[in-house]
C-alpha cells in the first residue's frame, strides 16, 4: 500500500462511518509520518482503522470496504475495521498521532500512529511479520532504540512480558545492523 491508497481508505472510511477522524493503527500508519518509506514496509494491502468519534462503527468500515469486498476487488487494497484497544500501545500515544489530511482525504483526518508507538504495538504482538517489519524500520533509521526503551515502561503488560520485549528490541536492532557494523 502507498500513501495515496491510504488516503483513499481514510476518505472512504470517513464517509462510511460519518466521522471525519479515522484512527490508523496498523503497519500502514507509518505512511502518516513517512510518506515514502522503504518498499519492505509497504507489503500489506490493508489498513487497520476505526472511527475516532464513533468507534462502534468499525464494523461498518470492515463490512463495506474490508477484505473480499467489492472495494477490495476493485482497488486491490482494503480497510480492516478494528476495535479500539486492538493494539497494545504506550501511554500518551493519542498525543503523538500524526495527522494525514489533504485534498486526497477530502479534509478527513487520518490519525496515524507515530512510528515508535506503532513499533511498540508490533513488539507486543511479536509475530514473524512484525519482527521483519521492525528490523526494516530500524535498518532504515525510522525508529530509535532509546525511544522504544523509554516508552516500554508505560505499556500495560506484565513485567515478564515487558522484559521479553526489552530483549526483543535488542535483537531487532542487532539484526538491523549492517554486517560491517556487526563485525
């Protein structure tokens, strides 16, 4: 997915939910902060979204422009309507949202996760695809090791899970280094 496609999803989601503010929490929220990120961060053809002021309308989005919908068939990408709380995020994430609003969104605001908050959500989920995504983000210097560590104490997980995440952050940044840096 590219930024233009995300803008289309924001515009369509706003129309469907009758809400001019759409929260974007999935991997494609990176497009808010980085309009042209590396291609390896753009492999997903879905954007995880929900209406900020009417979060209960997430199902309308999912049913209208979600996976296997006519929208998906027509454009090749889609919105995954999700519930608030789907992603585990650090305290204060709402204050760091990156606004994506322009002519392509017809004035609707896509409120995209800031890159480090997105990374925290992916660290908590800890799927293979999340680790690969984070390695690419680290390798391309879109996320910073110390910023992630500073936000970790504010995520609502038990101490053991948090400690595993600290180790995962170290592994991801080690793997993201070039062979010259590693040697």
